C-alpha cells in the first residue's frame, strides 16, 4: 500500500482544528458577497498571496479579518460542512472543532447563530459521512478574563452542545494563569479543558496550563522540548499534545519540516498527535500534515499508526466508540 493510501485508511481523530481556520478564500469571497461584507483583499488570488506569515500574530491578523465574512448560522454551517467533506476524504473518523465566539460576538453576530450553524453541520456530518464530532469553545487570550466570563455566560444555555473549552490567540504575554478563575468555573461546569501552550510561548506556559488550568491536553506544546523535566513529566503522565506540523513551519516555530521535533517528542515517549490547526491558511488538511511529516522525518508505519492511535485515545469520546475505531486501526495491515 502506498503511503497516501495507508494514511487515508488509518482511522484518526483530528483534535486541533479551528473551524474559522478552514475558511478557504473561495468560500470567504462567496460569503462576503452574500453578506455584503468588505474584505481587505480584492480577489481569491490576492488573498492566497497574502498568506506568508512572519509569526503567529501576523497570521492572526489575517485570520480575524477573513472571519468577518461569517455572519449567519448558514455561513457557519457551510463552513463546517466544507471541512467535514475534506476530513471524511482524509479518513478522519472523529473531529473536535474549536470555535472562537468572541471573534464573532464582537462584530454583533449572535452566539446562538454560531452554535446553531456549527451544530447543524455536526449532525449532518454524522448522517452523511458517519463522522463523530465535538465542539470546543475557545477563549481568546489577548482579551481579558472578564470578557471570557461574559462569553461563558452567553454559552450557558447551550452547554449541552459544547463539550469543552480551550484557550487560543496571541500566546506571548498572555499566560494561562490569566484565566485561572475562568477555567476553574468551566471545570465546575463539567467541561473538558485544553489550552494552546508552548507554541510561541515558553515551556513555563505548558506547566501553568497543566497545574493552574488543569487541562487534559496541550495544544501544540512543542516548546516542551526546551525543558527536560517537563518533557519527562509529559511522557510519564501521557498528556496528549496536539501538534500541527505544517502550521509550525508556516508560523516559523521551526524553519523547515525536516527540523520539526515531532519525532524527537515521539521518541521521548510523549503522546503526540498530528493535526491541521488552520488548514486553509497553512497549506494542508490533516492527511497532508501526516504525509509531509512522514516524508520529512522518515516516520515508519509503526510510528504513523502510533500517531493515529494516540489521536483516538486522546479524543473526548466514550470508550465503546473508541474501542471500535481502535479495533479498525489494529486490523489495518501495512
Ligand atoms: N487561533 C487559530 N490558530 C491558532 C494558533 N495556531 N495559535 C493560537 N491561536 C490560534
Ligand atoms: Zn491552534
């Protein structure tokens, strides 16, 4: 079996995916026209040409600008259905979608419009593709904890449809401890907790995410490699890391994919997974992340299977569903 066929056949979960980051320029322009919204670019080509990033912030500036095209529940539905079609084609059996409500409510979009559109897409994806999914509300860390609490308040009537919370946006200068009280409240509400940490920020932010926010997974986490004690802890506690290789290269966390530390983290015994982050901006969906990483780092089939197994083990799903996927994974021959 060739590499791409093998990778597609591997049952896998995508655990680090910002749904706003799946907005391809074609859909962005179609929605902007439908909604009579002005974009900072004149064409699809000009938009794609602008996707050259110096760091996380330079990406976020464009990402928030593009999200302005999203207004109605139908827009969020169309966005998520386009993602699910691609995820299904990539062999994704389960996807956990991050969404950034503050990006939308700040523009006057109702929280319920965002959630209604996304949730309808999740149900449709289950029926059409058999994909299971979860919604994870992310708080923007460049905003205040108070703003986060106001967002949580808006989410309360919808909690049955939200499985967890995360923390994203500009990392440097916005440590996890800024959101200690907010995450404590989310834990009391029974929500799963994850946080971006150690993407651009220091290893100490990973420690804070674990000890202060008490998260169950770390999004990115690649800078853990700079702290041997932390590395040993992540391996011992088997904390899942949702690593996004193409994102890390596009945002210059690593100069090239060949220099990415994913294999080193795997070799150190960490529970690493592969994900696409914002695939419309970073040049590839999850299969492409697996494929390019496998080639750049010379990953074996056993290592690729381990990465997929880690994703299934780290998913926020019931054990019965997980067991079915794991059985399919183990039955897959090389
Ligand atoms: N929002 C969308 N993608 C992100 C990333 N990679 N890091 C932080 N915030 C984000
Ligand atoms: Zn991310």
